[in-house]
């Protein structure tokens, strides 16, 4: 299989290295200014040990790939797509949020786009070198099972927890119902998961934001298991934080609209009040303004 990876950060690097270690052909799509120095060997440090993979880097994808994996930030998607000139057989987006699916289907066609979500704590240490700190959970729309079944089996052999999901709304919202509230609360509070759970006021904010997101998700046609959501928080490391919170501290641009936007837009569409979500967004925006002052 030939895989192209758009988005050479933590998630794209993790996926590319994992697939390459299975013997598949990997092409990393990187910015032109990064091309000359991009390494030909990818390295992923995992709790189970290090894996490596050969890869080539291009600034523009001109050769068709079997699978184009998209792992950009939501606000990088439009610019990133300008680096894709060839039509892949299948497009698998791993972006946060929901709105990107319609954008990609308008470009590549409805059936070619197979929505997916990934949950893992990972980081890009440097170009071509990545670190995985938690188990990988990968969910893929059932429409891609025929094409991706063997690929998923290989990833499972590497320890990925994978599943094919029939209901796309359930697939996308199941992650967002966890990620949205968690990203908002960690960013607004500046606290990690353990500190939030130990603070009654912030714990209440998290519970309220979770309930709001779940209500909007269910109105959108998703089936959300509240017990599973709570289990994620109960079993996650106390030190866990969100990438949004880390971006805020580092002074980077936030995926605020990509992650919280679907909840706000769903609230307006279905007439569902989400006051906690609105308040958390306002707090984060004020923190960004203070940072820029």
C-alpha cells in the first residue's frame, strides 16, 4: 500500500511511522522550506519500544496514493490541501472536530472520504522523530472497511485499538464529546486532568460541558455512551492535558473553532442552550487576549 501523510506533526508522524514499519510505502507531505532537511527515516518512541520506517518527503503530492491520511490542525486544512495535486483512492481525515468532512467531500467526492478519529497523547520531538505516550485508539467509518481492513489489522498488531463504526455521527461526536469539554476546561483553567477532578468547581464545569456536548451530539444523530465518556476520565493519567491547553501556554494558534465550533453551531441549529461552553470559550479568548497584550 502507498500512503501519503498530510500533516507531519505528532499524529501524522505517528501514523506514518507505524504504517511504514509494517512495510508500506510512506510519503510525508511537508512545507517547502522543510523539504531539504527532512529525514528519510522516521522514528517513533513508544511505551512498547521504538519503531522506525523509511519515508520520502515531498512538498507537493503529484503521485497517486492508495490512502491520503490528513492530520493537520483544523485551521491548516485549506492551505494543506493546496499541496495535494494527485487524487488518492481513499482520504482518511484524522482532524479534530466535524466540519472538515464536508469540506473534504466537496473536493474529493463523498465516497472517497472515510472519516476517522484518533485518540492518543503524542508529540513531535523534531522533524521525523515522534513520541507516543499513551495507547492509540483509532476509529474509522465502516465505509472504509473493505479498503482498509488489512491496514487496520497491521496497526492492531502494533497495539492500536481499532474499530470500524457504522454511524458517522457517532464516530465523530464520540471523540468531540470528550475532546471538546476537556480541551475547553484544561485551557480555561490551566490545570491538568487530576487537578480538575480534585477541584469541585472545575469538576462541575467539566461535567456541565460534557452534558452540553452530549445533548448537541444526540440531536445531531449520534449515539453517545455517557458511561464510556466517564470511564475515559477515570482511567486517564492524572497528568493528562489537552493539545489546546499546551498550545495556549506555548503561544501557538488554537483550534478553538474547530473543536468548540460544532457544539456552538449545533446549539444554534437545534435550540439547545450551552452556557458552560460559551463561558469557557470566553475565558479562553480572554487568556489569548492577555497573552497578546
